[in-house]
């Protein structure tokens, strides 16, 4: 699946938990959909937060990412429409945790998601994969399927430490399994410009990663945090909120950079 195939596959990943991966995935998906882009979200986290945040009950899934990885159903059968978000999603639930164990014994165990996405190559402009916080076989499937990794980051003391682990992982996957893989950008999230440390870490990021740091900054915003409990992305839930407006701008930045 070459990057020229027209469909961009991006993993939203960070080995640190609670950094806003799901919030980033869903709001970017909805922001891209508002621009008329065809978007698929793949929920690779057994917690199923992206599924619930898209207005889909993870307890009622007939087919899920689990089926994609075990090859008992394809994307066409497993996807559902997020009516509020305007994108398609292949959902996840606790069943996915079992796939981790079952995959160990299987052939092509880290290439299952890639094969599933190949089958719908012409149907989407962007595929966003919401990865779990651990470096597992699930995350590995996401990284092998992707052209690039989008890293949401809080600008705090331990953020850079976690980032170096992720960069090493991406290097290894790039060398051994997916030569297309690269970090496409770092997104500063939950940002509070009043906190000096956050400004310092932000400057460090820009000094170290240069143009890989997206221009858009997502502020800390209560409305973004509330939106998932209503089963919709923040950009739809409260379009006037500062955080929602920042994500809309971020979606525009992504399309400017990647088509």
C-alpha cells in the first residue's frame, strides 16, 4: 500500500496513556469529514473509547476490529457510520484483548490490519487508527499498516522521555516491517500557555523536531472532554468551543500537508 495510492493511513500513537489520542483521532476524523473527505476510523484499543465516542455502543457490535485481525470479516462488513461524526468506524470492545493472544500463533500476525485496509483502498481519503497506549501486537498492526504516525503530546516534564521510546519503536518497524513508516507530526494537546514549563517543553519540541511539530496547538478545553459522553466528537458537540475550533484548524493543516 504505497503512499501514492491515494489513501493516507495514519496511526495516532503515544505509548503514554491519557494524552488525548482518542480525542485527537475523533476530532481530526470529524474535521476532515467536514471538508468532504472520506474518512475511516479504526479503533485498535480494547477499551473501545473511540467506538463509544463516535456514538456506537461497543457492547452491540456484530463485527469489530477483532474480526479484521482474525480475518473472519472485512472492513466492508465490520464498518459502521458515525452519523454525528460523518465518518465510518470499525469498532472495538474487550473481545479485542483476546485477539492479542490468538494472533501470536498466526501467520502474518503483524500484517493483518494492512491486508484488511488494502481491500478498501479506493474508498477513503484518510484512515485514522486509534492505537492503545501499550506497544502490543495491536499497535504493531497499526504501525505496519500506516504511512505515518501522528503523535499527540502534552507539553510536560516526562513527555519527551516517552517520545524517545516511541521514536525507537518506529525506527525498528521502519527497518524490519514497513519502510514507509515515519513520524508525520507532533500535535501539542491540552496546552495551557500560562504554564511556563509547558512553553519550555513546546520550545524544546520545536528545536528538536522542527517542521514535524504541527503549527496548530490544541488548548486544554472542558467541552472537548465532555463530548465523548454524548457519543460525538467535540467539533460537532460544541463547534464554538476553543478546542473544537483548534481541531478544525488542525484538520485544515493536515489536508494542506498531505492532500
